[in-house]
C-alpha cells in the first residue's frame, strides 16, 4: 500500500470518528427506551393477571391503567423505531464519508442530507421519549 493511500484511509477514518460518537449516544438512548418498554410490558402483564381476579369495583381502574400503558408502549415503540432509523442513517453517513474519501469523491450533499435525516429521526425519537415520560408522570401524579 502506498503512503498516499494510507493517508487517505487514515483521513477517512478520522472523519468517521465524530459520527461514531453519535452512534454511541443513540445506543444509550435505545438502551433507556428498551428498558422503559420492558417495564411497561411487565406492568401490563401484572395488571392483566390482576384483572382476572379483580372485583367489579377495581376492574375499571385496572382497565384504565392498561389503556395508559398501551399508549405509553406505542409511543416508546415509535421512539425506538426512530432511534434505530437514526442510527442506521448515521451508519450510512459513516460509510458514505469513507467511500468519498477513498474514492476521491467530493459529494457533500448526500452526506448532509443523510445527516439531516438522522437528526430529524433523533428529534422524533426524543420527542416520543418526552411524551412517554409525560404519560407516565401524569399517571403517577393523578393516579390510575
């Protein structure tokens, strides 16, 4: 391998480092979201078991909480989808940066568009995360 090729590859790897840190952050967000989804699922299963043996007096409150958990689960599920989409787009950005550097292309527009899309997906995911927290807090403050 010639020194010039080595320098090009080294530069390409250096360019890809910043998006890799973004991937690590998105991975952390996904970890939090999947943890929240797991808690929602566990609580839902518990309430379904309680509902089987609930009195007529208690059953409506359990059903109401189950409806809230269903809404929360849907919101978290969408947020996970958006975070995953964002991570995939960041991966494509990294690959595009690397290919551009190695091949000597100077096509910044596709990279910019992909990065903007990745950020839009991340914003949508974080918005869903905030919405789910609002739903959970509302139940906590107001009761089921």
